[in-house]
C-alpha cells in the first residue's frame, strides 16, 4: 500500500515571532481558513551559541550599562524559555480554533531550516517586521530569501491589517492559473466573493475566467472582475483601488519587480499577500 499524502502545512517561524501573540493567532486563523496544519518552528540560532562560546566575546548589559562576558548557559536558558513560551502560545491559538498543529524546536541556521523543513504545498507565513530597520537586518533578509527559494509558498502579513473580511482577490494570467484555483477555494471556504484581476488585452478573456471559477464551485453572483494593466506593484495596486479585499493571491511568476515588491503590495492594500509556488493551488482549501 502507498503512504497517504501528507497534509500541507502553514509554517510559522517562531524565532522571529516567539512573543508575538498577534502573529501566532493570525497564523492559526489562516491555517483554519485554508485547511492547513499549523507547524511552529523555533530554531536556536547556532551562530549565537557559537559566539557565546568564544572566550573574548562581550555583551553590553542593561541596566548596569557595563560590558561583560557572554554566559553560554544563560543564552541556552533564554532560548529554551523563549521556545517554551512560543509553544504555549501556538498550542493555545491552534486548539481554540480546532487546527491540527505541531511544534519543533531545533538548533541550527534559521534560514536554512525553512528550506529543509518545507515541501511543496506548504506555506511559510511572514509577519512584516514592525520596525523599519528590522526588515533590512541580515538575519531577516537571509530568512526571507530562503523562504522565496524554498519549495513552499509565502504568505506575507502586513503590520496593519485593514480588514478581516472582504473578497479574495487573485491576479490571473491564464484560465487555469494556480492563483485562480487557490483564491476560488479560499473564497468558498471563507464564504467571500472572488475578485479576479484580468489583463487588459489578450488571454484569458473575461468569459474564460468566469467559466474556470464556476468550474471550481464559485457561484456566478460571487465572481467579480477588474482590469489589470501591468505586472507591476503600481498596476496591481491600481487594479485594487477602493476594493476592501481580505487577501490577494499571486503566482510567483506574476511579480517581475524587485524582491521588496511584495512588501509594497501588502502595505499598499493593507491585506495579506499569498505568493504561490509549486503545486499549492491544488491543495489549499481543498477541504
């Protein structure tokens, strides 16, 4: 007998979000909405442990404002405490919503661990850093790039969520676009309308898109369209102007701009952006 397929997961990096109850709750809500298991991943940064083991390493201590040696034992205790706290928050949020969940604590490179633990069909959730400088730090940049190069899709949640209800939007470049399939399934699961952004010229046509969405079980009255006049941040935001969308779904090939385009789109529309890769469109919200 062949092994049953593994359920896709929403993966939350708890090294960055260990004390952020809002992010953990948001992750559980999206896992429930999209029919995914929730995996909390806490990686003790091996580089920090290595630094603490160096005899000449020093740290600036508050509130005494004095320099002193780094205590490896204290660093290890702080990691364990943070992991335990994150696990409790994750379990509480997931159990409240009835979401299947798991937690892993390991030691290594946080960026590499995303690639090693993810697989096709998974989604890695990123909460946009609250501080303007946090996103440019080397550790966050490495983690972000690792997620983009992994087999998983990426869900970026902006600092300010403008709404928790509204249409599920998708930028569509062909009738069988994974973004259309995924957005349609999420819209059905959420009981929301489906908003499809269609190129101004060429394919797919409005009729083709309507037909594809109806074939996926979306009622015709719940399908709406808008014209998309370019594969750019500005083009996408212009198409969404005035729309109270709950989420935007894009295929990874849709973005031709710089790596930070996704942050600009999420911040501009005040809604999470799901950037698809692999075969996620065949699994998300299938239940």
